[in-house]
């Protein structure tokens, strides 16, 4: 039997106080709906339908063709949202898993477990519930004297007895797909809010269908996010869970509560991560590497025994046994070779370096291809931009670049070249050359008095 997922992602999320639609808001630098879709893709579910509405083009751009879209033009409640998917799903045989688009903490093993329980019990509708010591704000699960679920009553509609009920609705449902649309059509508009509540389907179905519940032990996995405070709670939960997993797999973390690691990051055993470090995107950290403190790594590969300290590495690759930092910045698909030294206040953009190259301090390498065993002196710069276009610098092996050298691109420096400090180089340099490109020094004796007075004279005034 085919299985469908229906993600309710059309809401405005006004309590978020943000221009983004709520489901697109990032958690650990990834939109919350991405967590949901990624987990569904790993589950037994065959097809995903996302119901979009408010700023739908943003959600559609995020998810692309990974899902089918149904559009809820007016936001008239969750029951109305489900009916918006009738053109995609109505009449089809199968099981539909319904969940909100603001529930990023539910993972695919639980999704599979819920669907399996629903089908094995022969339910027509399974409501996923949770027990809350303080249930304020949640819809209550109302049962008859035999323990059979008869309805879900929203907080504002509860009487005093119902408010004491601790079993609450998580807003996740597993339902027979044909029956879903048959009964969703029968939902009446709530007179107080003017919306169609999907929760009302329970009272309709329990009369003719088998309605049951499945209670999750950990309420966090069904946590819906409504505001920025909720984002912070979800981030802490995810951060702690992710960090724990890495530490159990042999990754050492100093003050893990200050370390943020994204959901898709791969870290091998034997890695050390120091405080105030963020690692996100599709980053891979290999054995024996050290990252931090005070570092950020995004969508990058850090090879064995490399060290990243007090630095930023964006969409780049760092070779084995290379040190980066403090205060270095790698970006734009920089590829740093093995046994390199990228030191203090060095920026490398869209460049590659060969084995054993050193750029120790105050250097900019942009749009450059650098060979092996090249040494850059303090203050050397590849001058890659002419105000209109970027140009390439090519440097061979075993080149020495002195302090404060400007290499005006496009330019090629061949192997075994020595460039004297202070040179501004505008022409290609042949193999084995010694290059000096600076004006002749002129000393005008006894001339400085026209510009400065000795300190002793100043003191007498």
C-alpha cells in the first residue's frame, strides 16, 4: 500500500516576526522544513505533498522538485489546508502521514514506527499524542467511559474538566487516505475563528471508523515552533543531540555547550573541537584534525591532522597536516595543499596552493594557482581586480615572494624565482630569475628639517 506525507506549510507564522515564511526559518543554518523533508525521504513514505501558501515561492525554491505542491490560497485553517491537496491525493489508496511544517525534530525511525503501528492495528485514523504535565495551549484528547477517543478539543473551547486532561494532540496524524478527504469535506467552519480545524475530523470519524492514538514518550520530537524563543529551544535540543552523537563516536569536544555542529556534518574519530566553534553545511572533518577555538567551518573538507584556529573556512578544502590561523579566512572554493601554513590575517579566495607552501601573515591570495614550497613574505598581495574583471596569478614551485610584494594579475611566475621585498611586479617572470621591481632609493642629506623638527627643539618652545 502506497504511503504519502502531507506537510502543512502554508501558514504565515506571524509570531515569528520575520519576513520569511515560518517553515523557511533556519535552525542551525538549515531551514526547518528541510529537516522534515530529509527525514521523510529516508522513511518508508513514497510521495511528499507540501501545502504552501504564504510566500510559497520561497518554500518552492528551497525544496525544488523533491516534493509535489498543493496551494492553499487563503489560510482558513488546517482542515482547509488538507482539502487543498485533494487534486493531488483524493481518491488514492494508501496511508497518509500528516504533520506541520514547523516540526523539525521528528526523525524518520519514529515516522516509520508510527506508520507501522497504524497499519498493524488496522486503524483508519491514528492521532499522535503526548502527555504534558502543563498542557496549556494544546488541544486535549477527549475519551468516553470506555477509553475510546471521541474528539479533540482546542484549549479555547475546553470546559474546566477538559482543561485538566494531560493527554494532548501533537498535530501529527496517520490516516487512511481515501477516508481523509471523504471526512475532511464534512468539517464545519469554527464560528469563533472562522477556520476549518482538522482536529474536528476526529469527532466525525470516530462514529464510523477505527480511531486510535499513539503516545510518544518524548514531547520534544513533536514540538511545534511558533516564535524565535521556540527556535532557540529547538536549536539547543538539536545541538545537544548532535554533539552527543559525535562524542560517542570518538570526537573530543571542550565545552560542547558552546559548539554548534550542523545536521549534515561528518566528523571522523580522533578529532578535537574547541569552544565557540560552528561547523555546518556538508562539511567533512577527518581523523586527527583540530578545529577551534572561535572558528567557523561551512561546506568544507578538513583533512587529517589539519588545524583550524580562530579562523573562518567557507566552501574550501584544507590539506593534511596544514595549519590555518589565527584569524585567517578561506573562501570561494580555496584548496589549500598538505603541510601548508596559512597564518595570521591571511585571506585566500578561489585559489589553490601546493604542498609545503607558507603564507604566514598579512597576505591576500585571490584567483591564484600556487605551486609547492612557495613562501610568501608579510604583506604580499595578488592584485587580481582591475575594477572590472578578476585576473589570474600563476606561481610555480619553490618561489620566494618577499615582504610587501604586489603581483599585478594577470601574471605568471615560473619555478625557482626569488622576488625582492617591496617589488611591484607587472610582467611574467621566467624560471630561476631574481626579480626586483622598485624605484631607486634617493637620500637628500640634511633635508628632513623642512618637514620635521627634532624633539629637543619642540620641547624648548
